[in-house]
């Protein structure tokens, strides 16, 4: 798990995490982090933000599309929904 040293996430990362949160109706609270392989101490919205940042810094330019991001996010979610 990678977090920016200064704690400031790039605007594109914030925008993409907000988009995923809205698109999939991620509710405030806890429990999602474990499925995203993020420390359980983070709430659902923070976990999505950190997960998106990790994808953003580790994927190549050709993978940085909303389609790739969405597919990867959905694959992390439990089958019975969240």
C-alpha cells in the first residue's frame, strides 16, 4: 500500500475515486478496505482513494483508463455485493 509522503493525492486520483464512490454507491463506514487490500483502519471512502492512488502509480499509461480502473475495482468487490 502506497500513500503520498505529503498526504496530498493528485487531483486526477481524487476525481477518479469520487467517480467510483458515486458510480458504485460506496457508503460511508468501514469494511471495504479488506477487499481492496488496504489496511482496515481506513474507512470506505479513504480506502477507495488509496486504492485508486496505488493503481495510478503502478499502472502503465496504456492502463490508465476509467474502463481499466472500473474493471479492476469490480474484481476486488465481494461476489455478494457490498
